[in-house]
C-alpha cells in the first residue's frame, strides 16, 4: 500500500530583498528559479521558488521577501536547519565555493555523513550534506557543475522542547520510522530513508521559543503524492486531535496547514499538478506568474513589487 506521506515537499522561509535572495540561491547555490509569483495571502509580496530543473517536490526552497520585517529568532517550535544533498565527494568543492562567497562553513558530521553548516545572507541556517545514496539528478544547466550540484533536500531539523509528542505524531500519523539517535538528535525517515525522506528532531528543552521573521523558516511542507493521499492524511491529523485547515488550492499543488504537537507549522502538499502547469518547462521562472484568481490585479501588483534581475538579464516584475 502506498504511503500517504512520502517525504519533504518544500520549505518556505522569509528573506529580505529579493535581489540578495536570488544572488545567493541561484548565483551561489546554483538552484534554478523555477517560479516567480506572489504570496497568495499577501499579494504585494513575491513568492520565489527555487529547486532542480523542474522544481521537483523535495527540491524546492521558497521565500517570502518581506523587506520591512524584523529579523526572526530561531528557537524551539521551529525548523532550525534546512539541509541540501550533494555527492559526498563534492564537499571540498562546496567548502571552497562557500568560502569564496564570503561565508564561513563549519564542517561537522551527522550519522556518518560530512556536512557543512552555514547561514545565508539573511542568517537562515543551512547545511550541505555529502551522501552516496541520492539518485536524483542535479540541474544540468546550472552554472555549478552538475557533478557537484545540489540534488534537493537532505532533511530538515525540527527544534523542539521535547521529542516525545513529535515522535508520536511522526510515527503514528505520518507513519515515519524512527531510525537513529545521537544525543539530542533523533532521526525519522519515510520510505527507504533516502535524502529528501529524512527529518531530524532536536530536543532543546532550554531553548526559548523562536519567533518568525527574516532569516527563519515559515513552514515545512510534506509530500502527499495525490489529493486522495492528502485527504487521508488530513483525516488522520484530525483524528490525532489537531485542527488542520481545509484543503487550499495553491494552483501548483493543494495544501493543508496545521501545527504539529511540538508547535512547528506543517503543510501537506500534493505532488501535482506541478510548476510546469502554466509555463513551458524550458521557460520556468522567466516571468511573473499569477494564479488565475489574481490575474485581474496584475497591473496593480506589478507597481507594488520591487525590482530585481537574473544574471541572464530577465527582469522583474515586468
């Protein structure tokens, strides 16, 4: 029987100026900007989506560039670290690349895998993890050589006051498996536990609760391959005593939101229809795309959105 929740879908965070965001995630990390849209709940703000060549679920990190928002504080009840997967042999390449970008990655180890811990220009905590078991291809047309490119997410770290309630939820509702433990870090996996199917829960009882702002994660979305999987998972969430939203149509996927027992904001997101439903796959991320219900407001929204450019000369909002 197919598992209803199969891993990570996307991570959405908050940033400052969109130009600085693009320069880092596209320019330094070599991810493709696969969709330029607006925050559907705050349309005067961009929603930028990065990922592999198609924005495949499990590869997409997205941002709300709220330039007037204060910096956040990363604490308990939040996603603390978002980790990307690269080949293990590429760790020296990335260490040099990050250092040349003015960053100071700290090399560590997680369950036998080498990792580079660093922050983006808005202080969002990131890791690059070297693995040997990621079958997903990196974006072939990136300016980062494909043999060193980012394949997608490796995992997210959930920072919690205590591991117990979140462990019970992940194993009983999401049907994840507890895999390994090292000190205050407990690993949970979906399916085969490949990169993109991993969640670490970090127990930090003395850590104050975080608050959202620039440089923090807004929510983490989990893959529910079909609408039927999503509805079944939503019913299981309700049965666990939580209060998810109704299904919300985000046009490129359908969403359900709720806070898990430890307080982290979770989303369920379908794999389909995908980012190429309204753009040709070869032209992803080259123009401002609005969902149909916002198209009538295009001229007003374009006047309110700040200007930024891609290295190939494509300019936004027009």
